């Protein structure tokens, strides 16, 4: 193997590139990114970078100088020809490969309706955060965040800490609902104490604009208007895999289907997926990996630890080949911080059918919640009780 192309310069792509070099690959290595930025770590974006306690320089990932790679920045991949083994770029260039790592990541889901006025934005990358901070510095002092998942809650915490009036709208009932009702209760109480207004269980009809075309309010499903000088749409992510349509790879729900050793599967065959391609491995947010699954089948993971671990293994397995490749074995983990709370999870808590408070309480603002499917532990979440989680991780391993 003399030519390897890594598509994506996020955490998974950078870890894959580093792994290739660490395993002795001394051929031509090319890393492709549609962002002009140097590689950077995403978790601090909606926390420390929005808050102003870190800058883009503080979150740089090792990579561009360290790996002896050719880096193509600001020009994304637009096609994959597996028969000819070529990655086609937006500028028309083609990159030959003996092996390719697909780590394209995900993009913020845009508002699905028409007539979106100026001042309605999404936040995914460093450029988005710079724009958000510029808006706030320029006088945007009433921010409505639509969506109370991880991104929405982290932004609400960071912006309220800057003195911005924040309203958090969640149509489906509770903030961080994927972590269960107890954690949602603790987060709601903390958000209220921080001065964040919560509008829970009510949908969004659209946006009202001022005469100049700038957003002035979010219109809720009940007809009420919430005043806004800036709106952040935080309604999830979509895998950045549109360019792979026509590649012959299996793309369930837009994600790249890969086997337990991270080799991408071709479309067709039982369940819509066929044989694995020995020249194509997958890592990160865009992966639909057979090794990460519940009783119903594989589940996607958009967590830092998963991207890091998959990236490292993808590089090793690409060099080793399918016969010698290792299966992906990883206990998912996640952490965040918001409103003075340190929230951590292990396993897949959202896949359980019941939750049990096993330490602390919601009233104390410090709690450990175990999630079970029947009698089997599937995950655990701690709020300000992180020292208890390792024991649960061992039970899940």
C-alpha cells in the first residue's frame, strides 16, 4: 500500500492519519478537508470558545506538520470511484488511492422550512462560532436557541454566562432528554437558575422578520412570539455523505455502513448491505458500525471518544487488511459541562427501558442514574458524580 487518502480532518481523520504513520506506513498520505481551518477539536467550541476563555489556536489538533502528509484544505471530496480507486475533489482533481479512510463527519441540520430570515444560524464549526461571537459583540442580546440537545444546552449555558438573554425552545419536552428524565430535570433547574427561559413541549412554526429582513422573533406553534435578535437552530446533525451517493457503498440513513472491523460495506445483499471493501475504512460521526449496536441493530454515535477510537483503529486495520484486522471494541463515553453541572455518561443510556437513581438525587443537583434494558445494564449518566462512573464502565465492558 503506497497511496492512502483520508477524507475528513476532524478528530477521526486526524487520529487515522496518526495511526497510519505510527503503524509504519511510509507512503504518500493525503488528508482532505472542506474547511480552510487547520484541524481543531470540536467539544470546546460551544463551551470555552463561545465563552471567550479559549481561542481557535487553543483547540488545534496535532496533524498538519506532524504526519508528513499532504493537506488539502478548503476543497471537499465530491465523489468516490471504487472501481478506479479515485477520490474526486470539488475542483475537478482526482486523488488515486490504494486505501481510503472515510471520516467526513457531520453537518448541522438546517431549518427545514422556507423563508428563513437573516440572523437565523447554525453552529457546527469554528467559523460558525466566530460568527456567533461577532453577532453578540455587535449587539445581539436576545438569543433564541431552537433545540435542547447537547449543542443547544451548551450554547445556552455559554451565552447566558456572557450576559445574553437566552430562551431555549425544545419541542419534544425536555433538555438532554436522551439522557433520561432525571438528568433533564436537573438541567432544567440549573438553566432556570442561570436565567435561561425554557419553552418546553412547544413546536416552532417559523420566524418573523423586521422590515429590513432581519429576524425579530421566533413564532411558536401556539402562535406566541419570542423576541430574538439572533436565532440558533440546534436540531441535530446530518452525516456529510451526500458525495458518496453513487459510490456503491451502503448508506443507511445517510451513514456509511461498516462491518465490525470498520471496513465499508457495498450496497445490496441482506439488509441492504453487501460485502466489505478491503480498501475502504470508516470512522467517526458518519459511521454506521455493526460493532456499536443494540438488540434492534447498529446505532450511530456522535461522541468524541468514539471518533478518536474508531480513527485509530481504522488506520491500523486498513494497513493490516481484513484477515488480520481487529474488531472494534469500545464502551461509548461522553461528557459535557453546562450551568455549573458536569455531566458524563458511559454506554448507551438512551437505549434502556428504565432508569434507576443509584446515588444522589435530582434535588441535590448531584445524581448517578443507571439505565437498564430489562435486567441488563446498558448505560449510566452522572451529574456531578463522575467518580462513580468507572465502576459502571467496567460492568459494560
